């Protein structure tokens, strides 16, 4: 995105991947409802006095350790869908807090060791011309979604558009500690999107009430050079990250 610069560089990634065919659907929610779902170390991050929650389905492509080329045949590629909100640590650093992560790849829930809320299930992504369809059902049977969007033309993002997608770290909580995972990738190539179908129970399963307004949607073909750093307890030396 035009006004979207890297806040940090992950010099020693633990994982390299691509995030492609991604849609961002955001709703405004009551601040107190979102705040109740956060750990004490994190505060809701607002834009223009509004608290946002995002549903972001995509394809995680060519997942590999550092040093392995993306062109290597047989690398894992699978659908994932995140329900997330925007937070700020008490040290002032912003990031993401995941309310749930739906995934169609059985090894991924191992990341629960640092508190990532992974839920294995059946997910699908398909395209037909300008129409992109996403669907998923949690293996436990307690949440599902169906989203159909019509992708539009590329856009020059406004400030709010940049704010909604620009986060370079994710926070999780496990074993009495807050963890952070740094993320580095090229800017998103943004396009408009129109929601044609949206049926979901993920927000209710996360403990959220009804949103305060209609969804705001964006589409992106994606980013191919994602570098995920090692998760670490907040406050430890950031040896793997160089400030940008």
C-alpha cells in the first residue's frame, strides 16, 4: 500500500511463506465488548474512535523454513481464516490479537504452545472470474462461515485502509506470559471489494455481540515474501529484529 512502510525487518525468519487471495472484512464493534476479550497487558487500538474486528480469509502458500526456495515442489499450501482485532501493548507498540484462527492443515494447531487460537477444520477458497468464495467449518462443529466477494479495481488506499491491514506483530498469551511474533513482508497490493454473501458464526463463538455497522471490505492478490520471526516473550531482547 502506498503509505505502508515496514516498521521492522525480520532478519532471521523461522518460517517463510506467502499470503495470497486474501480478503479483509472489517466491522466496528463496541469497545467494551472487544476489551473484555484481551489480556491485561493489551489495550484496544482505535481508529477515529472506532474499534474494529477483521475477518481475513486467505491461502497460506509455500510454507517453508528459511533457505528453502518457494519453487520447491510439494511445499504445504492451505486455506486459513483469521478473526482478529487491533491492539496496543502498554509499551506503545501496536499489533494484532487473534480471536480465532481457522486452518485446514493439521500441523498448524501445534502453535497453541504459545497461545495461538488455532482450530482445525475444513476450509475452501475458489475463484470464478472476479468472484472469490471462501467457506469453512470448524472440526468441533461450533463455528462456520461463508463469504463471497466481488473484487474490484486497484485502489489508492486512504489512511483508514492502511491502518486496517498494517500490523507487523501478533500477540498471544500462554503459560502466564504475553508472546509476540514479528512479521515482515512487502506492501499489500490493495483493491476494492463488494461483499455478496456473508454468513458466519465465528464472531459469536469468540464472544462478540452484533457489530455496530456494515462491513468494510478489501481484496488483495496477496504478498509472496512473508517472513515470520520466532515467537518470544514480550520484553526479551529482540535479537531477530532490526528496527526499520
